[in-house]
C-alpha cells in the first residue's frame, strides 16, 4: 500500500521560447508546402520538356486540374474538420454532397430560382441538416469507447440519403444550367466560367473557415474540443453543442461545393459517392484533421487526376491517384501536414 | 450556510466500489482537505461531483440546487470547477486562448473575455507566457495555467486534484501562496493532496478516504493522530 510517498517527476523550470503569436502555417508546414511546390513544379517542367504532349493541352489540363482540385478541397475540408473535432469518418460526406445538389436542382427547376441563389439557400438548409443529424443521432452514440457505432451511423445515413433521392428524383441523370455561360482565357487555357466561379467560391469558403477557426470564439471552442473534449467541458464548453455546430459546418462545406458544381455535373443519386473516396484519400494524404492539408491535398489530387488522364485515359488516372497516395503514405505515414504521433 | 452537500454518494465500476456512501457538508469559504492512499477514490469523488461521471447512487447539492446528473460544462458554468490530476491544456493553443475559452463562459463578448483572461493570467503569474503555446510551458507553468483556466470561470468552489504533484519544493511555495490568496478572496476550496506539509498548512478540516469510504473527518491535527489514519495512510514515521 502507498504510504504517502509518491515518485514524482521534477520539472525543468522556464524553458525560454520567443513569444510569437500563432500563424496559419508553422515553419514545418511551410517547409512541407514549399517542398511540395518544388516537386510538383519540377514534375510539370519535365512534362513540358519531355512529356510528349502538346503544351497547349498540358496547360489546359493543369488549369482544369487546379480548378477541380479546389472543389475537391472544399468537400475534403468538411471531412477533415468533422474528423479532427469529432473523431468520426463521415462516410455520408459524398451523399450529403449529392443531397445538396438535388436541393439546388429542386429549387432551380421547381421554384425557378437563379442557380446561385438556390445554392445560397441550400447552405443554411444543409447546416441545419448536419446540426440535426449530430444532435439527434450521432451525439447519442458517441462518447462510449466504441468507434464503430458512429461509423455505422454515417454509413447508414449515406445509404438512406441515396435511396431517398432515388425514390424522390429517380435514377435518370438531370442537370441544371448555369445562368452564366461562356468561357474565358486563363494563361492560355480555355476555362468555363462556372468552373472558375466554383474555384473562387471554394477558396472563399476555405478562407472564411480558417478565419472562423482562428479569430472567433466559436472557432476557439471548436479547436479546444478538437484538442481535448474533456478539458473543454471542464472550462464550460458544451461539447455536444460544438459537435453539432461542427457537423453543421462540415455539411455547409459540401452544400457550397454542391451548389457550385451542380451546373457541370450529370446529377444522379450516386453522383457524390466517388467524392467520399477521393475526399478520404485527400484527407489522409494531407494529414487527418489538418485544414491546410485538405486544401493542398485537394489541389494536388485534382492535378494528378486531370494531368494523369492525359497519359492514362479512363479510370487509369484514378489508379495514378491511389499510386501516389500509397507512395506519400509510405514516405510520410502521418500525411503531408499531419503531426507525428 | 453550506455551499456543497454530498448525500450518500456511491460509484461502482463494474464490481469495483470506488465510492461508498460518502456524505459530507462543506460550509462556504472552507478550505477542505482530502487525503487517502492511491486508489482510495479521491479523483472519482471529484469526477462525480463535477459531472464527469454519474454517481451510482446519492445526490450532489451545490448552492442549494440538486446538480446530480448535470453535464460537466453546466456544472462548471454554475461555478463548481475542478482541475485534473493530469494536466490537460489545449497544447496547440496559446496560454491566452486557453484561458479565454473559460472566460467566455462568463463574458459573452470576445474582447471582454480576452481582457478578463489576461487579468487572470497576470494573477497566476503567467503574463510572460501570454502568447506562447501552452505546450511549451514547464510543469510549474502548466499548474498555473490549470489554475488560471479554473479561476477564469469565477468559481464559487474549486476542486483541486493534486496541484502540487510533480513540483519540486521550491516551486510548491508560490503555488501554495496563490491558493491561500484564492481562498482569501472568498472561494471555497476542496483540495486533494499527498504532500502532507501543504495539507496541514492549508486545510481547515480534513477528510481521510480509504477504499472509497470516509475513514475519518475532523481538524487536521486530530486526524493525523488517529491510529486508523496512521495505519491506512501515513505510516508510523509521520
Ligand atoms: N473509469 C474507471 N473505470 C474503472 N475503474 C476506475 C475508473 N476510474 C477509477 N477507477 C478505479 O477506482 C478506484 C479509485 O480511483 P481514484 O482514481 O478515484 O483514486 P485516487 O484516490 O484518486 O488515487 P490517486 O491517489 O492514485 O490519485 C481505483 O481502484 C481505480 O482503479
Ligand atoms: Mg487521484
């Protein structure tokens, strides 16, 4: 029995460190980002020189890839945020994306709303949906040490959404025309304006999300819960409320993505499924829970997919995506921006 | 008037009875010490009071209100705040942000809660670390941060779980002074500690726990003379 004598570790007093406010990326992350830019830049240069493709076509693929990557990044942002804060892989992320697109489709065709107005209205609807799912279902199955139950819930939610969409809208592909037409020249590549708008919107949401997380009290609480939920509840943070808000914000990301991409998507109830897989790849590649990781990973995968399809047509480009994914994980198991654990 | 009443609190983990029928009444502004061997149930008692764990049976009455079964954040918001034996700062956040979250429960405006947090940080002597990542603090600094986060909630009662553990004697003295200050300002304190010198210096009453139950309760000088306490915890050479 213990007699009141404890082995205690003695502390080392005052480690000196210069006081600097936290930045968006720390030095290590900046180095990784710079390294990635160098690698990608070198690969692109090599392709221009020895790639055996017309340079105009290559430029076109590069720009398309970056624009596509922006949308990937947005879907992945929601996924990585939900994972970082709740520790849940949201298998319904793709289905929620499809759901958003169908809501936009419904508002645009049935109510005759302008596409972008419909997209804007979809945002609060999806936030509410995410909030509701978390507060009524997921919050109940979280907390005990099992991780399977929340996973099963998101998997089930995904199936539910797809089948309800199938019931209501049928399986026939539908589409919504964008009110803005035409394409413009971006450094030698011809780009559809709706895709440009989608990229801009994705970037704007990423910036807004980062600012919310950095500057607002809600963001502070979200980061605290992500770091340590027990500690957060101890200082008076309602953890379940933050979970619900976070899931709502994650759903908002796909709502914006869906609204921006619906005009160039052939919409069927399973349209979002490939995005769950891709977003998962991106999030793991970028580092689970890392916001810059999701952004960089999204752009990177978008590039690999479109440029890759120049050389490997059809589903071959996906093969390339998974190949690179495995390679990066082999070199950096924690992902590009993940913390070593 | 008593600020905290524990009525027949019990907690079982499967077959293990970690708390057995603990009944205590703590008057306002008391400095209430708790000692007992490892595994006696001290931390479990705090967890049950502060809402991290639900009791198997019994009631917790705080400030005249039955708070049994309240969530941890609600209990903290009401002014019953605990600290953890193992410190858990939000490591990737600055010291100021760490404390601001707690202040925010009191002051809804971001600016006000930051000002208040900065005041509390000054009070616990961590001002020079204001904008540093909390993960870089030395152990003594983490202890102060833990206290700052608790104080930022403007508690009526503080439950302190081994705040002195892991500190060398020279680091303990200023923390003990700080605890005295906090208590003098009107905060009721419940204090779990193994460092007997601090327990004797600070406690007005002392509860000895053993195997989840009260072994004895009284003024510290009497309690440490009790042969059962010597037998169960202190050892002959105290
Ligand atoms: N979550 C839990 N699940 C199962 N058993 C637990 C749990 N928490 C504590 N216990 C057990 O309950 C008993 C009381 O533990 P507790 O941590 O309350 O003791 P303590 O008095 O704080 O000890 P120490 O001085 O080492 O901190 C111990 O036997 C411990 O193993
Ligand atoms: Mg303990």
